[in-house]
C-alpha cells in the first residue's frame, strides 16, 4: 500500500500528463520525495524505498524530458507536522525531533507552500 500511494501514484499521474506536456513542448513536474529518500530512516523501510523510487523516477525522467523543454524536479523535505508524523512527535516529543533539524524546529504547511508556487 505504501508503494501504491507514494510511488505508483506519482508514476501514473506523470504518465497521464506527459503527452500533454510534450505536445505543448514544455512544462514542469514537481514531485514530493522525502529526506528519507536521500539518507534513509530507521523503521521506515517501505516509506524510504517508496520515496527513493520517486527520487529515482524524477532523476531519470528529468534527463529524458530535456528535448521537450520539460523540467522534472523533486522536493525532499525533512520532518513536517503531518498526521503520519503525529505519533512519532507524540512519542518522542517535538523538542527532541526538532533538535535534529537544521532550523531546530519541525516544518509546517507554511514552510512548504512557496516551494511549489
């Protein structure tokens, strides 16, 4: 289920949109991967594998789409306040989780919005 949601969905949406972008001779695809796709994380093997797949798909597709003036990029956010993260934040504590982040805090929706604008 994790692969279907995190990786297959990205593949199928991209596959559906590419003909239109190629016909227009340009466009942008921005995928959401995760910092876990670059460094891994304990107890998240399926999640990490799925997000690593998104990153691999993005990198390959970026090279394939050069002739069509289509850019393909991935955003690899760190830890954000999400429903998925709520249990971990509650268990370990927000301060402990934030201590490992470069800005010493957990990201929220406002941090993310401008990245894909």
